[in-house]
C-alpha cells in the first residue's frame, strides 16, 4: 500500500544540517513538489492506522504537518488545528519549547479546549522533540490525546506514549533505507 512513499523515500537526497544528516522528501519538505497520489496514499494509510473514535480535532505542527493534516481533515471531516511557530496572543494560547536535531524554537497552541479528544499527526519523528512539545502543550490545556501517528520515523525517540509510524527509515552513508512499514 505504501509503494509510492517507499520508492520516493529511497530516492531521497541527504544533506548536512550541521552534524545532522537531513533527508529531503516531498512529504517532509514540500520540495520539489507534492504529488497528489503520494499525499492520498499517506492520507489513506493514516485513516487505516489511527484510532479516530470520538476524536474532536486533528493537531498538526507548522509547517510540514499542514499538507498532511489538510488531506487527513478532508478525508475524515475532522477539524484541523495548526500549532504555529509564532504567537497570536489569543486568550488561552499555550507556548512550549521545541528542540529538534538541528533547531530550537517556540510553538504556540490555540484552538483546543479542556476535555477535547485529539489525534496528533506529523511528517517525521526523529529526536521526538516536536512531539514531546505538542504533547506537553495539549496536556497544559487538558486535552485527551487519542492517538499519534507520523509518516516517517528515524531513530528510537521516546515520546512517553505509543507512537504509530507508517514507515521507519535508516539514514546513513548518505542514503535513506526503509527498514519497516506498518501496513
Ligand atoms: O523529532 P524531531 O527531532 O522533533 O523532528 C521532527 C520535526 O522536524 C520537522 O520540523 P521543523 O521544526 O524542522 O520544521 P518544518 O516542519 O517547518 O520543516 C518535522 O516537520 C517535524 O515536526
Ligand atoms: N525533511 C526532514 N525533516 C526532518 N525532521 C527531522 N529530521 C528530518 C529529516 O531528516 N528530514
């Protein structure tokens, strides 16, 4: 089922961001372009693996969660919340710190209330810093996290909760290899 994703990942270029080996792929970077068939394949797989029972909202992070979140929201009719990298100073906004393998910044959550049931989706989990920040922000507003899924995992980050992954990759020697798939 994930043939397009697997084929395109194994053709991904890898570049250095400082010491970090960073792969470049349409789903994780939006470049050179995002094929609708690839986006559909990812969206359909996420619909199959995620537990959506009673879910009120989908939570994604700017920027590379957005296209996946839009596809998933249109397929499931569940509203989408985008966690932003700048503040809107709206009442109840929650700020958390994000650290990745190559960057640091702040994330700002709006639009989720206490008691709401959400799923988190994202393009990739590497150090887990982004997912831990999202989990912390959702905990601070009192939301219930029903499920979490990323398209691609690299490494074995501990996010303190179960994480579903469409494909696991190894990035070494300047290459991406798919080592496991969930379906
Ligand atoms: O597991 P981690 O080490 O946290 O890495 C994963 C995060 O890295 C990327 O986000 P990034 O903040 O680089 O921004 P972008 O989505 O704007 O490219 C990606 O979209 C994930 O959210
Ligand atoms: N595109 C891309 N995004 C990432 N986010 C965390 N690691 C990576 C990576 O290697 N490539």
